[in-house]
C-alpha cells in the first residue's frame, strides 16, 4: 500500500471512530490546481538520510507534528480539500509512532505546503522571482528537518502572512459554506510576503497599503481601472522612483483626443498643452516637427504618433511615478486631480494606479526626503533595495474582526466561470 493510500485509509477509519472529529464542520471549497504527488519523493528523501525521522525523533519534534492535525482540518480554506483526511492520517501516525509513520506525516506536510504555494489564477509576474513555487518534496522536507525549531517552522509556514491568517481565522470562526469572495481573496493573499517591505494595491477597495513583515503600516486611497479597463492582477518589483515624469500618451488617447484637437486648433494646441512629438518613447528619442505628421491618419487610426506631455503642474503623471517591469505597462503615479479621491467609487483610470499621496509613498520607499533632486525630466532615484508591489483584488477583508465584502467592481468573484475567464483574458 502506498503511503498516500495509507493516509487516506487511516483518515476514514479514524474519522468513523472519532465523533469529535467527524462533527467538526468542513467549509465548502472549489476546484483547485492539481497538486504534485509526494509519496515516492518522500521515500527518496528518507533514503538519502538513512531513514532518520523528522517528526518522531524526540519530544520537541513530536510537539511540532501534533500541530498538523489541526492545521490540516482547516486546510480546505487553504485550497486543500483532502486536508481533514490527511490530518486524521497524521493523528493515526502519531498514535502508532513507528518509523514508517514519520513518512506519512511528511507526505501530509508536503501536500499542505504545496497547496499553499500553488500558482494564483489570473496573476502575472513582471518579476519572476515573486511567483509562488510549490517546491519539491526534497526541498520542503529539507527545510523542515534543518529548522532550528520545527514547531516554529510549522507555525510560520501555516500562518502564510498576517493578512491571510486574519481572513482565514475569521472565515473559520464564521463556519458554514465558504463564500467565493473569501476563497478568491485567500488565494490572492497567499503571494504577499511575510517578511520585508511590500506594497499592496487592492483594486476592489481602491486602496494601497504599505506593508512591513506582512503588517499594514499605512494606507492611502487610489484610483484604479474602470470596469472596461480593469487594473490587472500582477506583481513586480519597484527599483527606483521617477521624479518629474513625462506622460507618454497611449495610441488610443492620441487618436481620440489629441489628433482631433490638433485638426481643430492646429499644432499650436500641442504647445499650449505642453505636448511634444518624438520619434519614439525611448530615452534617446528625438523631437519630431508636428507639422510633418498626418493628423487625419492618426485620428483614423491609420498612423501611429508618439506624443508625450512635459513635466509640470498639469502633467497627468503628477510629480512622481513608480515603474516596475510588467507586460501590461502598468505603473503607479501621482495625479493633479486630487478631488477625485473624495469619490466613494474610484474606478476611473485606464488601468494604471493613481495615488492620493505619491510623495508619502516615495518617502517611505526611499527612506528619506522625497524632494526631486533636480528640475530635469524623468529623474530616476534608485532604491537601496527593490520593493515588491502586488496589484490584486481583495473582495473580502477583515475589519474589526469581522469579514467585510467589497463591491465586486470587476465581476471577478461573483460572476459565472465564463465571465471570470473572459475578464482574466482567457
């Protein structure tokens, strides 16, 4: 009998014999990504260490193993439907205490860790290092066996991060069926790091949080994408702050707004609006005489033009911009239109994120005064260390210990599967 089958068999046997366990409600769950089988890999790992135990080697390691049944019973909230059965198998293994039982406990732990680290549906990564990796059984068990405190290691992995554990605990306390918004939010929160600094942009609540070790240090309002041009789910790393940014006008805006204005008012409109035409948007671009552009062709969508707005009070990027690598060309930026932050619903942009207090974010990232070093356009100031930024969608959050639901402005979490797939570009 394989170790995984042993776990399941022991689980059902113990569940039938233990009324306290059988009566504990298990939340409803939804389909998850397939997990990597671990029984053969676990055998291989133990073979490399001459079958030395991890969980049953002494009283302290047994204490760590004793945490697993409770963790696994709530694991459906973590996207592991078979968690309760695996937890029962761990209980049986602890009672038996034979050398082979250590492998059963390890197999359950591997399954759990891989479930926590599965890919997040719909999220793209401009920085590949931020993408979750399930990890191999060898890697997961090597980290566990080398941990100075196995119990502390188990707690740290299972906690995921403070935002995640707060929502999971609130969902477990609420009981009953798991709301799809809670499930979706837990999935998206798994990628938030538990250590170091990070920025979290929540499009559902139009809010940015500055995090230290997963704890919220401060928040600000943001403006995110309209329902027709939603801010995507993505993660990247900010390495520098850009002062006095240009506004590079996208093709659609140049066609619909700029070209008709030039045709109506002449090229003098460009100077009044502080626009200039360039050969491209690179740092080595050259100025182009706007009189040489076929603006009728631009307005018709038959010709492309590169237009940018010079830095200044009315620049759409405001005084500062925060770029990070991503294929959608999304970034965070200041805005001259501060009155818009008073609106209760702030889904107003074409996808980029406008900041209520961009100077405050710049100061936090740089760790010093965020005054522009010069009046020159596009001045990049390097951070001492890159800070990850996560653009996500948290339709369920914890407020004063209770779960609060945001309006599903992008129809991601309460729509039909076909609508969700279409919104994710699939």
